[in-house]
């Protein structure tokens, strides 16, 4: 299906016309009343109208639900009563597989990513499952393929069992190398659920990376989550946290990886005050510091 963002604009002759942008969408939930469709926020941001075109060319209006500023994904919803019975009967909820079972060399089929044309299909193999992207208070694994795509491409990565293993996000493809790249589906299932249910999450506002035991031994950096950047005007910045601080504890829980950090953060709510313990390098080495962070909301 296709999601269309529409804005009204004026031409040089002061004539009103519609400007449309479109991208693929994926039905991820159905509560009996509404269909919840995963797509990219850049298409529906600041638009005056959202429409969805279904498999039989039926076109109906949709409403914005919620988006995630870190991944750029959003959910829009369609009232099922606007669809006739034939259209509804031809719809299926996307079968989400496990990206943890995907290995290098596995064949995958991307939909609607090649050349950014709707209904286009290509074929290739996964070339890497170890690349990561740093996200707000989190990180995600990428599935990289050998399939050439478009910088504007979108869609899904499907295994040979017909299961979705990745959501294509070409903005994370290596610069100058427009191979089809997707975010591993297993790591964003909870995100999709929260967006569909219009559930907010707490945030601190850092991007970081793991300091493994091997890296710690080589560099002397303490094990934990090394902050690579602090988001402007974020709770982290307001509390005094800085780039290159190493987070070792969130509340009373020790954290050694960005995954542990994200999981612990998910147990708290926006507005809570949480003590973050970090190591900061000074003239005499690393010293422990604590920050009382008032969690924000995204």
C-alpha cells in the first residue's frame, strides 16, 4: 500500500494546487475498528492531509497517530468503516519474523525499495548483520544487502518464508553506496507496538556505544556506555552530562551496554527523577559523578 502526504501550495499565477509525496506503508495492527500502518514520518510531517491507497486502488483518508524521532518511523491509522468489504477481505496483517535468525548470506526480497517505484521487486542476499546505528538512548542492528536501491526507497525486507525481517531505511545506507539497508525487525517490535497504542516513552537524550572489556583494557576507559553525543536541550544536557562521560549505572541498576541502559530506561516514566551514575575523565583519571535527571517524553 501507499501512504500519501498532501499539502496545498500556490503557483506563480496564484493558483492553488496540491503537492503530494508518497511512500510505502505496512499494516502492523488491526483492533477491529482501525488499521494501524507503519510508514516514514518525513512523508506526513506538516502535511494538511494524509491518504492511503490500498491493494485495489481504494483511497481513503488517514490520521496521524505518533512518531519516533530517533528512527523516523510513524504510525497512521485508517477507520475500517471507510473501506468496503472486498477491500477489507484482501488485507492481511504483516507477518513479523525474527531478525535474530538472519545470517550473512541469507536470501531476502525487498519490496518497493528499488528505484523508489511502487510494486517493484528485487532479490539478493544479506551481506552484514553486525552493523549498528546509534539512536536516541538506544542502538539498532542493520541488515545490509547487496541489492542496489534508491536514496528515496522504502518498504520491507522479507525472507523466503514470507516473514518480514527488516524495515527498509535508506537514510542509514552507507554514503555513496545505495544498497538496500533495513533496521532489524526484532529490535523495533516494541517500538511499533508503542506507536500503534500512542504510548510515549521516557528519554534522557544521549547517543552512546558500548565500552567492552577488550576496549576498556586497551584504552583505560571504564566499562559502560560511552556517550558519543548529548542532544541539545535534552534532560541529559540540563543535568550536566557531557560527551565522553561513561554511564555505569541507571538508578540502582548497573549498566554495561547500551541495550541494558535502554531496557532500564524503559522501566521509568517521563517526569520521574532518576539518578545516573557516570565516570568522567579528569586530570587524575576517571572519577565517579552522579546526575539527577528529570526524564523527558518522546
